[in-house]
């Protein structure tokens, strides 16, 4: 089977390639990238005026399987990924039960391979049941397909345990992903602590809670010479702590979410629970620092932290609502609209942060276009205007802080292993 993507602007950050070119795919593999490729018997996709990029990679999603299927499952989650232009997602282990052993990793991997329509990577838990008391079967999980280890959703309070986890994962050359939050400081906080929380009368979660936790984890990674990834960085001091650590040669990477890069705590005015997330949306000075971190390379990846919840769980008073909302289907449009079309960051750099950058963080064989490599490709119409309407989402999570927002730019086709899994917004199961 041959597929020819004709005349698109091919952007491949791994090789700094940005040219109008054709891409020939044969039996799921990229055969050739070049101008005016002539071939017989190929399906032709006219990509003129469109951007052809490596398939987008999101290393921070919650697919909620096993056990929380009312929120999401592998099918709905990977359909949402395909709709948003993502060809690879890495899912977090805070499910029921927690993914803390190799049987669950292998079982989920198998299910993802048979039921999922994009590539799914599994992140195993760091502590048993994510209780922060005893290490989970880290080695066993890493030997059986887990790509990283994390107690995401919870901070590992016990520094001794965290140190042991870092040292253990390091033996396998894999990263511990830290959910950095001093929970004594963040306590009952439901939004960023600042002028807006005072005005709204909501309990604040101070940014220093993140700074202290990031400092500790960076110091432990430095001391043990191991591999650390800081999840969803959202505070300006935390960005700087990571920047300075990188300068000292600490092997630390980090990510920023789409929402922390594009929204402030002003979004909480109105008490819409679709704005409740952890870490919380912060003030403009923090948002500016994240953008600076993205531009200077401190931040390696843009992620969604796609965290769907059932409608009724979020349909309560602000302080009772669970944290998290969906992101896979809005991420690219929001980033193009808010950061690229406004000139804040270049297209090549943004695509790097959504493909090659995150793939490198977890050592995934993804995020770049190469002849002989798997044809995971996203086709983007940068000028397409559309309005966010959660009723059209494939994800079960219908809460998004971008509801009703007009966006410019979206994925118009998603190709996994040479096959279209999405065309013009329609997902093929
Ligand atoms: O807002 C969040 N939701 N932050 C997290 O760290 C966990 C996530 C979830 O699982 O719902």
C-alpha cells in the first residue's frame, strides 16, 4: 500500500528541515521525502497549503484505564488523541487499581495495542498504590514495557523513598517523573494563591509549594546522578531552579502544559470548575516565565495533562470539584492561536516541543520523520478557523476551559503506521 502526501510544507524539527516536499509512505514506512516524487498506484493526499509534521507526542495524559472508565478509556482516549493530531501518548498510572506492577503494565499495553488507535506508552507508579510508603515493582515494570515511573497526582513526601526510586529507575536508564507539590503548603488550596483567590474567597495554593518540591527533587537527582523529569511546571521560580540545574549538568527535563502557557488565574473568576486543575492556573508573571523557559530550552516539552472527569463530578461547587480537564482535542489549536499566530514562538520550535522534544525526554522512538522509520505523521491546517465545542469531543471528559473559544489552526489528518486514523475531524476506529 502506497500513500503520497503531496506538496505540503514538511517540518521536521529533529533535522531542522522546513521545505515544500512530498512524503512517500509504503507499507507503513516512510520511503522517501523529496520534491516531485513520481510514483504509480499510490493514494494521493493533496497537502498543498498544509503543514506535514511528525505525529504529535504527548507524554502526560490520563486515559483512566483500568477502573475509571466513566471518565475515559483506551478507546475514547486514543480517539481524542487522533482527533487532536497526536500519534503517541504516554498515560499516567493513577488508575483503579494503580498501575504499580508489571502484570498491569503488560495487560494495559496489550489492550492499547488491540483497542487503541494511536500508540500508547505506559508510565508505572513509583510507590505501591501511590501511597508513598513502599517502592512499587519499578524494575519489573521497566523491563516489561513501562517507559517511565511516576506517582503523578501525588507528591512523594518521603525524600528517602524518592531517592531510592531515582536510583532504581536510573539503573534502567529511565526517568522518574515528579509531581512536585509540597502538600503541607498547598493543603486545601483550590486555585493559585494571589490577588484573585483573595477576591474570590477561595483558598489559595501558593507557588512556593511547587518551588520547594522541585528544589528537593532536583537536589536528589543531582546527588544521585540520576534522571528526573518534572511534570507540569507552573511556577516562575521552579522554571529557574530547573534552568540553573541544567546549567550545572543535572539530567533534569521538564514540561509545561498548554493551559499553564496560555491561561491565568483570571479564568477562575466565575467559579467555572472547568478551570480547576492541579497545579493551578497561575498569574501572568508565571505564564511569562513559562514562555521564557520554553524559548530558552529550559522546558523540553508541551503536554496536555489531559485529565478527563465524568460530567457530574465536575458539576459541583468549585472547592468540591476534582482537578483536571480534557486537553487532547484543543491543544494544537490553542498553541497555534495563542503562541504561534501571535508571534511569541516560531512554528519549528513549537512543533519540536510537541514531537521530538517529548520523545527525547522519555527515549521514545517517535517524534521525527525519517526515511525507513514508521510513518506516524500529522497534517496541520494552520489557517483553519474553528470554535471549541465540547459536544463534538471524542473524549468522555466534556470540561475544558477553552469552551466556546475561537481558534485558528488544527490537525486535519492523523496518520499512524501509514494509515489515516483521522481525516477532517472524523476519527476512524
Ligand atoms: O489536575 C490534575 N488532574 N492534576 C493532576 O496531577 C492529576 C490529574 C488527574 O488525574 O485528574
